[in-house]
C-alpha cells in the first residue's frame, strides 16, 4: 500500500497511513459513518500496522487520528451483539488489550489527535497514547455503564492517567467531559481551538522528531516499565536503562557537545 492510498474493499481500507513529513507518520481510523468504531477488521488492521512499526527505522513519531466527526466511538456494539458467546467476547477484549499494550510497547512516541468524540475504547485509545491533543469541540466518556457494560478495560488506561476519583467518576456515571476538563484531569496534554489542532499536533511531533530516535526509544520503554513498579524497583530499572543509554553513540555525542559548548550533530534526527 502506498503512503496515501486508501485501498477499496480490504481491511487496510479501514486505516489510512500517511508519511506527513520525514520521520512523522499519521494513522487515521477510517470508518467515519460508524464513528470509527473498532470492529474486528479494524482491530486486526491496526494491530498489523503497529506490529510493522516496531521494526520501522524511518518513523520517529506517530500521530493517531480519526476520520469524520468522531475520533473513535469504542467497540462496534452491533458486531459484539451478533456474536453472543463468551469465547468471542474473551478473544475480542484480549485482542483489544493487546492492541493497547502494543501502543505502549512501540519504540516510537504516539500522539492522539482528537477532533471529535472519544468514547469507551476510543477514550481508552486516547488515554493509552503517549501524548494527546484535542480540539475544544472534542468530548470524552466511558459510557458503557449506561448500557450495563462497565468499561473495565478502558478503566485500566484511565486509572493510569487520571486521579483515581476522577477516573471512577467517569466510569461510574458515564458522563461526557469536555476537552478543557480532560486537560485539567490529565486525560490529554492540551485542548486547542479546532483550527489550531493540526498545527499544534505537528509542532509537537516535530519537536519530538528532532530528538535522537534511540534516546526516545530508551526513554519510552523505561517509562512504562517503571511506572507500575515499586519505587525501589523502578529506580533500579531506570538506572540500568540510563546506564545502557549512556553507551549509545547519540548520548555520547550529546554530552560531548554540551561539554564542548557546541550544537550536537545527531545521526538520527530531522535536519
């Protein structure tokens, strides 16, 4: 598939992949008429893309978007009800959880660009991405409780971003919050006017892409490894990672440049 093609009638047509600039790739969920709900095929397509990105040495930053009015409305409830057996449901949530884990395990930072609603597993996607920027028109909810289905798996990501009582308020009420509230509650990094969303995300992506790729990879991996460990274990792990990071040529160049009072000459940054 070429970088901007949208193939017809196959699973990849549900996802558009574009190279926006050198080192920056955009992935767009492309079921606008269904509010980008995560059907089986879309889940499989996204998982395949993330699996390929692990070995993509050219991509430094990934932007995750949604086509149309919504970012992502969560799982495809009609499809879920068409498969009313426990084995299917177990497999579905296992696949979704694996997708979320793949995001945190990607060597590249991933930014959610949220232009519309993000509900249930869509809100989980926002919480799982490393960074998130939203339009002030975006809204967020984990509204499964309104349908008798508590958003337990989205709750895993929410509990690792929001203060506990804020997360439980969302999970137990199912109420929407707006983008400024989402920013105050730490679900997103910032809320901006709709017309500023693209440029704000690109400015953030460019800033990250200007850093050494290996350093970003080291740091992201260490961050997620330590965050749920005890303080002692976290510091032991982080110390080991930083020691290994120090052996990396980019770190050596960066520190040498600092000592020598010059600009570093990175080998893996965008010029």
